C-alpha cells in the first residue's frame, strides 16, 4: 500500500479531527466506532483517547 496523501476524519464520539494516510486519491473513507471482521482499515485514536476505525472503500 503506497500512501499518496493524508486526509482529516472526525472522531464519531467527539468530532475531534485526526489525520489518516490514504493509499489512493479516489478512495472513500468510512468512519466507524466498531471494528469489522474483514476489510482494509486503520485504527485511530483521537486526542481525547477515543478509539475508532476507518475503512478504505
């Protein structure tokens, strides 16, 4: 996975923005407070220590 850019995503619990690297320019990001059993994703933690997952669609 080659990273081409970063994007801002909002924490689903508090709305705090976090940066995430994205593998492709046209990838769609889906933010979730829950982890799924499969799929390309990244685990993030906002500055308020909330953990959430971002899926690459």
